[in-house]
């Protein structure tokens, strides 16, 4: 029997009683999708997933998303290895709050991670429920965001002079990051929009990938972005996920921010990742 156990925090739930390596029927898939929309982050412990089976899980939630600045593992066009070696000196990857690839015209609807090697300490992943943050937002702040278009770009991260650009490669990072001039492109998305499946109002992204606000002077935009960031990252909106080996998780990229935590220097950490895009023929 499938059981969904809420984390007790602002989002997140653990799912047991389902084997993701086997074919799932339509009723089970519908149940998991409903739980995903309700809890935003689902964790499935004790899963035995090859990379091929990991890819197959994506079909239950959408279609394969793109990885514009990551290299994939040998033998797959979709699976990315998130690796950090025990002796790695490069800065921790993805330690700032963000929404995956929010700078794309159609950002991924979800991200899947499967744990291969988990350190005995540290290495947690943080999530923030952006629907809850918006629901409880002070009216004055929400009024300032209504109707505004956030300008998203990957330039500070994946341009050649960005955080993960030429200097980062020289630091010997083990993860396959592909910086590019394409990272300088800018794409606009509403700060506040309706979730295409649940219909709930939600926030997309935060300062970092958001570099400005359409039609607003930079100084004024920065002030508003910092005010928003201070609110949307409050502790009461957060969930901290603690990993086990052979655990699969999927989060709703449309409704949460996430970040990586360190604290495991001297230990290897390996997860495999696949992003999920909307399938217009099935789910939006």
C-alpha cells in the first residue's frame, strides 16, 4: 500500500509502498502526481534505479527537459551526474537559493535526483515553499510585485566570467559544467503567476537568476528584489531534506526554491539528475 507521510515542515513528503523500477499503472501515477502538487517535494527511499529506469520515471511527470549548461553522462542524453569529490577545492555547487533554469522561456516543471553516494554528514538539500510564501506575504509587498515582469538570466552563473565560468573550471570542479556566452540572454517571467496544474498563485525564482525588473530602474529593482528575497526565504517556509543512499526525489520547480548545503568535506557525494519539462499532450 502506498503511504505519503508529510515532512511536518513547510513542504515535502516521503512516499513508501511503491517500486519506481517497475511499470506504474495510471491510478498510481495519478496518486503520485496529486501528492507532488500538494507537497511540492516527494522523497522515495529504498529505490533501485539504473539510469535507464531513472529516465523512465520522467514519463510519469512530463517529458525530458534540457540541461543548457551541463554535460550528461556517457550513454545518456538526459542524465547529469552531480558529483563532488572528497578532496575537491572548488566552491560548493548550487549553494544559493534558485529555481532550476528559470531563465529559459519554458523552465522545467520539475527536477529528479537519485542518490548514488551519500556522505555520513552534511549534504542536505533545502527547499522553500513559494506558494506558502506568497500566501502569507504582506499585502504591501505583494502589491509591488503584481503585474511586474522579472528579468531572468544565467549570466552571473554560466557566462565565461560567471561563477561557474573559466575560473571555476580552473579550480578543478569534478562536475561537467559547460559555460557559454548564451548565458547572457535575458528572459522575462511574471513574478506572480498561477500554477498550470493546481491553479494556485505562486512565485517563480529569486535574485540571482533574476537580474532586474522590466521597466524599473536598476537601483529601485534591486531594492525590491532584496526585500522579496528576505521574505521568500524565511525559515517558516523551508524544508530541509536529509539524504539516504538509493533515494529518489522529485520537486516541483514551479512552486519551490532549492539550494545545496555543504558540511561534508572529505567525503564523496554523487547524485544523478534528470529535469522534467511540460508535456502538452498530458500535463501542463
